[in-house]
C-alpha cells in the first residue's frame, strides 16, 4: 500500500509543469524542494492467549506474534529546473519575455542591453539626452566631427555613425570584402564575385557568371563574362578567371603539352619516383617502369626464376639447371654443360664425370638428360627412380611425380600430365560425371539400344529389362508360360488365354472368363468376356458354342439359329422354295429371309463384316491391334500375324530362340547370341562374329560386330566383349601404358619386390634383379669394368677395334684349346640341358633371388633328389653365379697376362670350362644390363607368354608351378660332357648342383 501511494505522488509531481519563459535572455537553474508523504509499514507485536492444558488450573499461556499497520510521515527532497531572466534582464508583467534593464532612463533612445541605450538620430550620450548641429559635437558643440563619406557624428563624444557601405572610426573605410550595407552587417551572397559595399550587387570574378556569380564559365572558356577560349592539352583545364592551364597529373607546361621531368610524376609533377635499379616511373600514375631484369612495386625484385628482360616477360631458354641472367637472359651453365642455352654436353651422350669416363644409367626413352657432371638422371614427366625406368606411382603424375591425381570413380590418371583416364561409364575432366541416359562405355561414346523401357548399364551397355521383356535389347516378351522380371514367374492362365508378360494378368480368349480364364461362359452367352448373347430360337436348341456362338440345335431343328426343319437351302410350305443365301447361311422357314452365318452380312449374306467387327451378326469387336495388320478375321476374330510376331493382336515379337512364321523356327546362334525374330539372322553379342556367332573378334578389335579398335599398348591384349586390356607382366593401367610402380612387379603389378639389399633393383617384369655392375645370387659380386661398361660405338671406335683384336686372339686360343682337348671333351657335344620354368620351391625361401634362366648354371651329374627330375632325368637348375678367380683362359679373354704357368692340364681345363660357363651365363643374364636403355630383351619371356594366352575371363595372379617353356627344352653345350666334369673336376659338380 505504501509503495502505491509513493508512486502516485511521484507521478503527480512529474505531471506538474511550470509556465516557461519565451525568447532570448532566459537562464535555467536547479531548485531544491521537499514533499511530505505518508508511508505505511507492518509492525509485529506479541499477544498473550490462554489455552486449555493439563495443569492446575487447566489454563496455560500461549504467545502469538501478530502484525499491525503503522502510518508514518516521510519528507522527500527533489530538484526541478526553474527558468528565470538572466542577470541584467527582467520579466515584463503579463508577458513571457525577458527585456534588458537600464538604470538610467534612455531619454531619446531605447534600452537595448543592460545599461546600454541606443539613441535616435541627432542624440547621443549615455542617456541619449545630448544634441548638436550637424558636423559638431561635445560640450557646447564646439568640436568638429571627423566623420567621412556622409557619416554623422555622435553629439556627445563625436563618435561617427557611418552611412551604408562604410565602416571605421571615421567611416573612412568601405565595408570589408564579403559585407555590405548599414554598419557592414549584411553578408554578401556573391559566391564567386565581389558585392557592392553599399547595395550588395554582385560583380563576378573572371570565370563566373550569374546574379550570384555561382555559375562557372562553360568548359573551354574563361575570363570576364567567359569570353576567352582555353588552350590546354592532354585533358588539362583552364582557370576560368585567368585562363591558366591546370594540367592533369603527369603533365606540365603552359598548355600541358610536356610530360613530367624524368624522376617525377603526378599533380604538378611534384612527386618524386620511388623506383630502384635504374627504373623510371609513369609520369601520370607514378607506377614504376622497371628496367630489364626487375619487377615489383619499386622494382626491387629480380625476375622470378626462368624469366628475364623488360617486365620479366621473356622466358629463359637456359636448360639443365643453368642460371639465367635476369637482365639479358644470358645463361650461366652448370658444370658439365656449355653452349648458348647450356644444352651442349661436355661429355658424349651416355657418359658423365670430370673425365667423361663414367657410364650413365638413365633410360633414354624416359629421360630428358643425364647430367654430364654428376650422372644424375633428369626424368621426363611421369617417370621416376634414379634411372628413370619406373612410371609415377598410382595417383601421382608430372615432373618428379609431384602432382596428385584428382580422378574419381576408380579412374587412373596419365602419369605424364595427370589427365584422367575415365573407366567405362564415366566422363568429365575428373571422371565424376555418369554417362547420360542412353549412352555407355569409354567416354560415353556408345549409344544404348535397349527397348521397352529397359535401362542400360553405363559401363557395359548391358540392357536391364523391365518386367516382361528379355533378350539382348529387351525386345522379346516372355513366353506364354512366364512373366515378370527376367520372365521367372509362372503364368497361371488356362484354356489358351494370353498371359500379360509384365504382370501376369490373363487375357481370356472367346468363351472363357474368370481371373485365370478357368470358367466357361454361362449358358446363353459366348465370345470375348462372355458378353455376346446366343442368337438361337428358344426351345429349338441346347445352347450355343461358348467360343463361336454357334447354336447347338436339337435333332429336329437346323439352321443358323435353329429356326427351321427344312433341309439346307429350302423354306416355305413343304420346304419347297429355294433360299438365296450364300456362305453357309440359312433362311427363315416362312419368309426366306437370310440368316447370315458367322462373319457375313447383307440381304443374301454376301458381304463380310465391316472392318473391326466379326462373328454372328458382325456384333463382336476385334481386339485392339497395335501391329501393322489392319483388321482381324471377319469370321473368327483372329489375327494372322506376320512372320516374327505372335499374340492375340500380333503385338509381341517371337520369344528368345525362335523366329519366322508362327515363331516355329529355331535359332542356330552360338555364344549366347539371339537371332532376329523375323529373319533368324544371328545378332551376336559383343566380341563375336560369323553367321552363327561362333568366331571371336580378331586380335586388335572388340565390341559389337568387332568394330571397335583396341587401345592396349605394350603388347597388351583386349577382351573381345568390352575392350578391357589384359597387360603383360610389368605393365598396368587401363591401356597398359603404365609400367609397374617402383617396388612392384609381375602380373598386374601385384607382387611386391622384397630385395635382400641395395645392390638389387626391382624389375617390373622379373622382380628383384642385380643392378648394373653386380652379379651373384645375392648381387654382392662386382663385375669387371669391361663387362659392365661396353664402349659406345659412336664415340669410341678405338675401343671397339681393341675389343675386336682381343676377341680374335681369344678365338684363336679357343680353337687351339679345342683341338688340344678334343678327345677329352668329345662327349660334351651331345649333352642336353633341361630346365624347369620356376625355381626349386625347397630352396626358394633361402634363395629369394633365384631366376629360372637356363644359362645361370652348368649341368651336374648328381642324381640326388630323384623326385625333382625333369623329363630327361636332369635335375632342376638354379642360378649359381659363383665368384671365381680368373683362370689363365679368363685372363687371356680379358687381355691380362698370366702370372702362373705351373697349373696342370686337368685344373686348367676345369677352370677354363668353369670360366667359359660363367662368362656365357653372364652374356645372356637378364640381371646384367649392358644398356639399361634397351629393355626389349627383358620382355622376351613376357612376349612368349602372351602367345599362349588368347582368351581370359579373370585375372590369374598365380604363376604356373610346373610349366615347361618350349624354348628351354634343349640347350646344346659345345664345351664338354657331364662325364668329363664328373671324372676330372668332381668338386665343381657339387658346386653346380
């Protein structure tokens, strides 16, 4: 209650207003005031009560706290603004204005400010009580006024009161510029001109016109009244007053015809260029115009690597990591290079080093250059490894394989430029677009040929038929006994009813109805859907045929409607008259009116039913027809289908495997092909040709009618059905264009290389093989330099000649040795070496670098391990390049003088044979790359394998376990026999096993 009262009082105070003063000279002050309010509070107090209790007397005290309302008075202090006249001013009664107060009365004037009178003309003094004749002032008017320009003087003190347009102590000055009128209090309104100091009339400056001089001279004019024409160039404008040209930034001169001096730019050419390295700046914008070799806002930056010249617009032509002068593009070659563009090697091709005596190991086809100083291979885009023999690993591409492919949907990218090679069914830059509806295959270039609402696989073009259709193109309906998807559901239609191939709905023939056409028409009805009423004379028949409607007359009756007892063709009394009805029709026995047979009409039943109708009375309607036949049979209502079509209305082509009239002919096509439903011509599936589709596509083509050309490279073969490439071992990619990535080899590059040490390299087809310069089972033996580095025939003719001489000497020595030992080695001519294609599985785990080359071992006479014999009882052969010391013969071959002559003939023979064996093995060893750039011999085995694989349906990642290579079956050895080795060098036999 208390709070409500206080709020009400404050609200009333807020609404209280004070009558405010109007006009100037009003001041405001804050006034403190008080108000008294009554506040109600609740005050607690204690009350004693008596209650019954168990005591004597039985009354006990009980105290209860209660509250009572107590009113009290409270004083509140408030402030409010109060308006009053400022000091020196007072309020006029009955008015709301504050006027100035003068202590002395202004006799001939008005109080205009506190204690300040404004006198009327002719009077002066503080009270405006003094007057003098014109031109005089002071006591007794004895002083002469000094006022000029028709001004009057104050009679009291001689102060001048100026006429309009003048000011100053003696009114000797005209009004200051911008003012005019009485006491120069008026402000000139002239915008660009001078106003008359008396009247305020505008006198426009040069370049301006108008009553207020606020209109500029039209462009191209200047001066008084804008009568002169400007002469400024390069967008300069002239001063509308003087005609002086104001030049655009970057221009100078009296008519703005000169550029800024060198090193300056901008407005009035006042800004200095902030450019370096001999650069100038644009005279208009100040943008630095760099000299050759520099760029940047201030030309502080040299040209980026690979560019030079003015604006760094020229591309350096320096090659092979040469530095390019940013000024003139002159090349500073690295070690090993010379020439204007550093493209000329100091060493011949294939060699490098300070003396050009080291052999490059780079693959020529995949390498841009072998550094002539360091021998480092600079691989072409898409290639990697130290010798540039491997393509970029999957999903990488470009120079040094630094690009990352962004191909979608299992697409591969070109290792050279990253172009996505889309899998069939996709297209687009990154293969993220599915083939549009109706297309399929690579680049979506093939058009689907699916019918009847079927969809087409975007990958293979295979049609996915809608319910009720089958066939290569989904153009064949289900046979009469099946329906639905892939025609797998059994029809339940009876009595020859047609089964809808899509949903199995039965379409009953004449005379039947029901869901499955299992019910005959009720008595008295016939035809389609049993809607036709039998046209038989009541009492003369036993019903009608439910199919044709033919009346089944009682024995004594005959005629179309069982209407007569007369013989056929008679009517009238005693059946004596002849009927004129034809086409097996009958006539009324009394009148002779023709009652036409089924399918005929007219007075004499000579006219067939009109088109679209058939049956008795031509009342039955032919079933809807979508084929090219015009109408149904006017008697039976059946359609006569063209060859290749069946159905109630001949709407369906023949079922799969049939063709011709009534679809009674059987197709003779092979390999899943279908035949044309009309002609029986075989329609081969992709990958097959021939009259019966029994001939596969020839090599190099695939697809429908074998019209597509295979795109498989590097001896890859394509599948005849869809062109999918089957790569030989060592190659991969959709078109077999990619060599196995580093670390993988073999069929589809699925086998990881797990080499024993760094002396191995991972060959894309064979796996781990020795690097150049190494040999042996573990690639730890170093070959002689003459073997590893053959001379370049183009640049080392002398070395070639030297090798020819050595070879001639060795040949002569061999001939001599041959005759010397011909009796002892005679049996070796007839020995046959046999090898198995794969390594010995029992030793594979211990010898991971085993290679099945028949030249890697010499035949042993050991007969151990009988279970591992070959066809001629020869044991399986393993690589056995055993490190041997050079024999005399070996030294002779190498051109090294023998240092020992006390070796007996037997040891000499064995050592020579062993040396010859190892050297011959080295000569054909695929592990020893005499030229890493020539890889043809590496893939001999791959090519041989390709000849054996013509067709395939799946990838086979297992290598044959017991396959015989025909070219490994026989290997004549002209150096001796196993018996000679056994008898004269038994220790070598053990080593060779």
